[in-house]
């Protein structure tokens, strides 16, 4: 997963990135009501550990360039 996003090129070790599940949800004509299914939304995630805050901007740019359109669940610890 992370290889496809190219984060290794940002200095992130392969052991510090891993897939985080895949989901497929129905998209209905009228949200929140039983109605015709008009499509599906698929999503997948990746968890990345980065010990160098200076690399984060480059990592985010790389992920967005690879197609990421949602970045969340930030966690900072020391």
C-alpha cells in the first residue's frame, strides 16, 4: 500500500507504513433513507509513522499526489 503512494521516497521506512483496512459503502439516491442504490464508494487507508516532523509536509504532498483526498486522525506523541 505505502509503496503505491511512494512514501519510501520521503524517507519513511517500509516498516513504518501499513494498510489500514478497506471499505465499500452503498451510495443511495436519497441519503439516510431506503432508496435506489446509485453507486458505491470504496475507500482504503494507510497508517504512517514518522519520527521527523520535518518530513511531514513532503509525506502529505506525496500522498495527495498519489490520490489521497482525505487525511485525518493525526496523532502526535513523544
